[in-house]
């Protein structure tokens, strides 16, 4: 399942979104807005917007992970809008009969999600 949403990601609800009936391992990763110091001060917030078909890009990432690893399911949720410090930016999850594939698929999913061309990021420092 993939989802682009302006709504907050609720960690207490996401386990039910990933198929895990035959999984021996389910791995979740949440990316959060962190305070980064740099020119102009420390991060105040980040605005995320889509530029193109972000859902299709996420589906492509998911399809490729399913082809590369033995997965029961994967889950990608990507936020849009203004996110403050500590807000969840994205969720990548993978379920698999074995932990090696679940962890590696999650790791690869995180890496590929960071490189999305259809998500625009505007970090505001203050």
C-alpha cells in the first residue's frame, strides 16, 4: 500500500495496514523532522509538496522492492504540507517470512524514498 497524505501519520494505527499473517518479521521506520543547524539558523519547519505523480513513484518503488525481496507486504506513507520539529515525515514498512528481507527491503525503501523526484522540500530556518 502507498499513500501520499497531508494528514499526520498515527503510529498506533499503521500495524493494521500491513499484511503480516505469514510474516515472521515486520519492520517499521519513521522519518521525523529534526533540528538541523545551518546557514540562517536551525530548522523551524519543512514544507513538503508534490510535483507530479508521487503516488505512482511510490508504487514503482514498492513494485521493485517486491521483485527484489521475499516480502509479504510493504507500506509507504509520505506526508505533504507543513511539518514541524518532531513530526513524522514518512513511514516505510516491510513484512516478510524472514528478518533479512524485511530489514533490507525497509532500508532500501528508505533510501529510495529520500530520492523521490516528485516530492519538493522547502526547509525553513529561523
